[in-house]
C-alpha cells in the first residue's frame, strides 16, 4: 500500500463522531494538498474493507458530495444521528463541525493500525 493511501485511511479512521473533514483537508493532512480526488477514490474503494466512517467526509463547501439519492440520504441520516446539523440547503456548518486533527507528535506508523 502506498504511504499516501495509508495516511488517508488513518486520517479518515480518526475522524470523531459528530465531526466531519473535507476531501481536500484529508489530502493536505496526508501530505498531498492537491490530491482530493485521490481521497475520493481511496474512500470509495476501501471504506468497506477498513470500516471507514465514510459518512464523515464532505466536500469543501460542507455538502454531501454523493450524487445518488440513496447514498446521499444514508450519509445525511448517519451524520444527523451523530448530532451533525445539516441546513435546509444541505450544508454543514464547517466552523462548528469541522475536525481539526492535532499535529502528530508520535513517530508511530499508521500502517500498524491497519494490520
């Protein structure tokens, strides 16, 4: 597994209940600020395998990015069950709900968590 992929999985896994992160924010935290689309691909292909809280990842405007009604409804329901308020226009207040990970002072490899 590529180091970027490992980092993305680790970051998504660490998003606490009731908080969200954006695709771009995850890419930046993983060391590649311009790789938001790669985060989408990783999330899509590995959410089930690593039991990632996929519903806690939104676009840069704080909106659910899923295009299909069923997936978007499920994501909305899961977020609301965690206490995340979604406005009438479908937006999430990122000032209130955005997760800001603390800078890592540990030298542990996130790969250890995936084994």
